[in-house]
């Protein structure tokens, strides 16, 4: 009888999202050879899927938080229909706060892309992915095509998410890199 031995691996969400893995036995180095890039250039589908799932879960979680806060302030009822129902967005008289919820959530989504993805070049991809998955969930929930106002609101929220995430990621990527790596400088300039 054969025994199969599997290498022990500890996989956590943080280790999948952490680009600079401290494992010395990794098959790739932190500096890609000959390309001049600092980040890992190996295509990692587990990392991409983990980032998509985490950003999407955070997107819906903060949407529920914003709905709870704003509906408490305004004094209206809370429901999942506010997130997924197309007809909720077309009610002008009592549900105006839905537009504010979507706009605030677009800013929150930009923050999540900035903290989870951390790449300027991937902001558009992740912003479109968030809203495409939201479209698929809304289509499944409603079983009908969205209203024109829904398309306009979600397209503008996707643009806000993308532009703000790109701005935040660019600011982070343009920060100066400390050369002394935590040591005291030997020369006082």
C-alpha cells in the first residue's frame, strides 16, 4: 500500500495577499531577473482570486454598513432590495439616500483596491470586476434587465472607484524607498 506525503503548507488570506512572502524556498525571487521590476512578475491565479473575493466581500459588507448608517440617519427601512433591486433606484421620493450609499461605497471600494491590490495598473481591472460581479448578482436577483438609471449609477460608481483607487495607488507607488532599511545613517547629511 502506497502512502502519499504532501508537503505542509500554511495558507491564510494574509499569506495569499502578501506579495513579499518570507518563504525562502519559493520558486521565484523578489527581484525578477533582468527586467528591472521590484514586484513579483509570476502569474499567480490563487492570489488574483483571493483578491477578487476579498474585495467583493468588502464591497458588499461596506454597502450594508453604509445602508445601515444612512437609513438610521434618514429614518427609512433597511433591506437587501436597496442593493440588488433595480426598482429601488428609480424611486425618487423616499429612497434618495441610495445614491449617497452607492457613492460612498465607491469611495470605500477604492480604498479596498488600494489596500488589497496595491497596484496602479490593476485598478481598472478590479473596479470593473467588482461592478461586473454586482451586475451578475443583480441580474440573478431580479431576473430582468437593469433600468437605465441603474446603468448610469453603476457606471459612474465604477469610474469613481477606478479613479480614486488609481490616485491612491500612484501616491503609494511614488513614495520614496528608504535606502538605509531601518538602520541609523552613518553619514549625517
